């Protein structure tokens, strides 16, 4: 059944007029949003937010071939059924190779609401373009969950145990243990590992006395003041580094996105900044922000050790291109006390 699903997903077209055929094209300045990266057989792959998930490839990480066809030319019916208002614009994928298979998580949502779902695909080879629909990993429902099931990132710990981290606004960044099928393990429940503002005490009661005047969210009447999203956990030298994006994306030149980081010896946290402040209580060290010369703002990052180097990627809102969202790639170096820098 799964191979038939993969063939169907990979060969059908979605909402394209029959007389119109887009073509692949090459560029050295690809426009992307929420990029992630993979390396397979000397070919670099980037996947990003787009209609059915944008994809591009490169042999040198300089010139990119942007593919006309998306990863998903058919959106699974369960996604439309699970997320009211969702159509084909798929957000913030993540991709990882684990146990001889590539796994891709992706986000189905609508802006400013937390009726959302994270779906799962798998394939033996990125080059094949054939993906199996593995269903849903996790859903969030308005009025039930105080978190948003978007912006997934897979993490494999030192015991070869897979985890999923995700989140955007509401009560911040969530973490849960997965099973060997990359779905939530039996009995596991999400836990919060990072916020901008801690609005609850340890007993789950409201603690507005801690934050009596949290800022108003200018983009959503529902999402609350926790302007934190897009988690990515990167392992280095015995530490787990949690990168997150603070503030607001998706407003072109008016965006004020920036990246913060904390670290922990355990994938479960607590993640602390250099001053020892817990990221659950607003901690985090600023790692990257717009310089107002080349980029107005930058965020939704990923970090990798690939081809013998530590690589940081994200999207930045280009000053020269009036706020267009373009790919940023930078090497990561490390301070003497073990903090990443660009």
C-alpha cells in the first residue's frame, strides 16, 4: 500500500492548469522561507515552505537548481480533514536520515491559529523523489491545546533515541519522545522547553504576577505574547544547543525575526543561556539578528555537521530586495567556552 501511495503522491499534479508547465531554474540567490538541508551522494538538498514543499539541489552550495515540482504534488486527505482552512501551502519541513531512511516532517496550518498538524513522509532516497505518506505525527486543536503543532525538528540523542521538537507562540516550544516509526511513543506527552514569557507557575496556574504586562501580539488575537518558534536542536561536543527564533517573521522589510540559543547536557533540558537563565523563563543568547544593511531580520534556522564542517542556514529579509526572503548560509565556529558563533 505504501509504495502505491508514494507513486501516487509523486506523480500527480496539484492545482496546475494543464497547459502550463513550470521549468526548473538555477540561481545563486534562492528565495526561501524556513529552509532545511540534507546531503546525499554529493548532492545538497534544500527543502522549504511552499506549495507542497519547495525543493532545490546543488553540487557546490553556490548555484542552486530550484525544482518546478514540489515534494508533495498531492496533499493527503487527512491533512485537509484535520486542519480547517489548510489547502496546499505547506510550512517549515524538517528532514533527517535515520536507520537507512530519510524522514520528513512538515506543517499544515493557517496563520495565527493553532488548529495545526505535523505530517510525516519517508523515502529510501532523496534523489528518487518518491515519498511514502506516513500519516500524522501530532495535531493541536484550538481550545484544547496551549501549543501549536508547527515548525518540527527531529533530534536523535546519544542513545539513538528519536525526539521531536516543535512550536510557535502559545506556551512556546514543545518536546516529545518518538518511537521507531517516528510517531509519538506510547504514553508520551509534550512538555514545554522554551518560552519568551513564563505565564504559568510550576503547578500550571496563571502567574501574571511574574509577567504583569506581557506585550500584545500584533499579528494574532489568538497566539499570545510568546513570540518564539522554529526550534532546532544541534549536538556538539557533549551539548545539545537549542536554537529558536524570537519575534515576528513574514512581514517582509518590517520583520524583526532573530535567532537565540541556549544549551543543555540533556536533550530534555533544561536549556540555559550563558548567564544560567532557563529558556522556559525567557532565557536565550542572541545568536543572529538583522544588521539593517544586508538583512532587515533573519530567522527560522537549521544547523548541521556535514561534509566535515558545521553549517548554519536560515532565511533573511533582504534589504537590497525590499524584504524578500533569501537563503543565508554561514560556517559555525566555537568560542573557548563552547558557544557557537558565526
